C-alpha cells in the first residue's frame, strides 16, 4: 500500500473575482474545484490513497492532517496567508509538506516549512520526486525549464470532488501565450509557445465530468484560449458536435486576447460551441501605455470597436484593467471609467499594477531600484499597497484607483452597463440558458435580498428594462443582477476599510498635537487625562474594527497595530520628559 496523501487547496480571500457574496444565492461554497491538484492526483501511483480538502469549502482540521502521510498543496500568491497557516499546522503535526503551483514556482525561497518543492509543471517534475520518494531519497527541490507535451497530461481526478460545493466546473485545454506583456507572468510560467491537448483528450475530460453529473457553466482556464488558433479551430468543430449530441449541457467561457475580434470564423465557431463569455486583458485605453507594456495585440484595431464586435457576436466581454503604469497621466482614472462605461463591460476587474516575480516588469523595476516589497499580497484589486515606486504620486494613484472602483460599481453605473450590453449582444446561443433549481434559488434569493437593498430602485429598473429589451435573455439578465450584489458589497467593504484606516491616521495626528500642548504646572494631571483619552480612543477604534466585514479585517491589522504603537510611543516619550518636581 502506498502513501496516504492529503491534497490541500488554501483559501482564497474575498476579491472581485471570488463572487463570495453571491455564492449563498445558489447554495454553493466556491466557484471552481482546484483543477491543478485534481490533475496532480491523477499522476500519483494507483496504490496511493488520496483525499482532497479545499479550504474554500471546508476547514483544514488537525484530524485531516493527522490522517495523512504526506500533504500536497498548490497555491497562487493571493493565497499565501492561508498557505502559511496550513503549513504551520502540518509542521506542528510532523507531516511532510509538498508544495507546488504558481506561487511556490515564483517565490519558493520566501516560503518556510515546506519539505519538498515540486515546481513548474507537474508533468515534468512530479515523476522524479515520486521516484525518489519511493526510494526514501526525496530532495528538497525539484524544478525544470522543460515545457511538457500536454498530450501526456492525464484526465483530472474529478471523482475526488465530494458533493456539489462548486458553482462551476473547470478544464484546461492549453498552456502558454504568444504575447509578451511586460507585467504578465504567464509566459514566465508556461512559455510563449502555446501547447494544447489533443481534441479527443479534451472531449474525454468532458465525458468524465458529464458522466459525473455536472451540468451548466464550464470554465476553460487557459490564459489565452486562442493562443494557438490552428489547433483551436481544429478543436471547435468536434466540441460543437459533442455539445450538440448531448443537447448542449455546458455553457462555456474562457480567456482570450482582444485580437479575437479580428477573426470572425473563430468567433462564430465559439458561439456554435456555446461560449457565452470571454475575459480579455484590455488594461488601459492609453495607446502609449499599451505600446510601452508590450501589449501589441491590443493595438491591431480600435479597442472599443473590437469589444463591440465580440459582444455583437453573442459573447459577453469581461475585462481586466490596470492603473499605475509609468506613462499614466492624471486623467487616466476618468479615461478608464469612460472606456468601461462606453464598452458596456459589467465585470470590469480594475487593479493596481503589481510587479509579479520573474516578470519583465519586475526585472526592470529591480534594475531601476524601484521595488519596495518581495512579492506584494497578490490581491491587486483591494490590497491598497504597491510593491514598487510609481512615477505618479502614490497618494494620487491610490486615491484615483479607489475613485474608479467607486464609480464603476456605483449601482446605477453598473446596471447602465448591463442594460447597454443586453441591447448590444446578439442572442446567438445554439441553446437557451437552462433555468434549473439552482437558478430558481438564485432568483428567489436575489428578489429577497436586493429588493430591500440600498440600491433597490436601480435593481428593479434594470430588471424591468432588461426583460423588456431581451426577453430571451432573462437568465443572463438575472445573472448580471446577482453579480452586481457581490461587486457592490466588495466595493462598499473596501471603501469602509479605507475610511477606517484614514481615521486611524487622523486620530494619531490629533493625539500628537494634543500631547504637544501639555505644558505648565498641571502637567501630570493633563498627562493622566490624556492616557484616559488614549484608552477611550483605542476602545472606539476596536468597536469600529469589529464592524468591518470579517473578510477585510486582515487588511486593517497592520494599521491598527501601528496606530496603537504610535499612541503608546507618544505617551512613553512624554513620560520620559516630565518636568522636574
């Protein structure tokens, strides 16, 4: 009998991507299963006993770790705090930790408590680790620059997913991207030569999840699905046939570069295969910035026209946007908001520029002496810290960024984009969106929650106008409305967190001014009064801290600790300078 292996997927923090606040609407706990770990599980020897524990679905317990001989983890940078907690528990119980995935591959030198790093792509580095493990000679580090043939990648172990805790299923068709965006780490992780699975291989994986009973939304997680257009165009007709033979059990969405809009044949095939959404890295409306960042694929045609072409074909465009580029002028925030509104992109993921490890951007900023942190927090949408020195004044940059979020996720502006999208899109799907129990539950929850929200009027106005504009797209209309609840709540929590941190700074300054005014014979009395005032202020801040959304308190912890330390330091300094009796 082989080893007992526990596959642990760390928790994702609440982000715009997570849709955490609408998952209860559909009775789910997380968006997708951890596809990387399910793929690794399929590579383990058949005599291994394997269990999956996704910390987004259930807590990691001492009993679960104690059961295992080995704990495998895979993580992204944004999961690093949860990963650290998981590693500490494993270390306490003396269980060896095997770590891989994007975060360890980029930053394994910074991670403590891991016994074996199996980095890069598991098809290459996992077999030698397993070989050495069987001999009792496993090394601390396994890495390789080799880009494996994906035709050798096995069908993921979907059977390890217990129940139906996920909103959507995920598959991967390709790795790599032909483009050279300066800030992107995909080409560092997977190379510039897109590699694909065989068509029959992907269809076999579809068969596996179909037989397991999955239906509905399916995410093809490729970072650029159209990176190898020749292979994709060979795949899509077979995918269309597979879907048609089973009455289109899946609606598909993926990621692709904006130059998809230049290929009508490819878009038509995607529509026939039942793709209904595509995420695109638009980044910025500023042409000079796109050139400087190496985003040449966005310069082949007018970007607004390109977005509308994809929408008119029948696919929603969600977009990634970034502020903080060296060439950003102070009007970039208004320009970003204007583009997002004109392009009718409901799901607009706007983030602060982050210098990810091993990217061209990271190398350049390192040479220029502008890096300030090793990796940053990985959450570039609301961890309001920069890991480099920007050209723009940092305060202006962060204030402008917050204003962009506040404006695009104002309910009226959000629903304005949604309605404009409905009026722009062609209802070209080969099969109508199914309304099942999950969708009915979401409808009921939405009506109960959003009807009595602060944006109730904007919500109902959109529902009525949307249903009238596109009656056949009722499911899409409800989906946009429900997603809005998450976006509004995330934005509200982010701005409340920022106001709290601003208050800490303001109170600390006021406290220092009050201290400076203590003089004269009643010095000791005034100092005693100020200490009482300090305790009152600290209690008020603790109460306000407790009112923050629990998902956001971690982002305030450092500010709270600094605030308390500042007040204590000021009091201590004054204690030491008391006038002689």
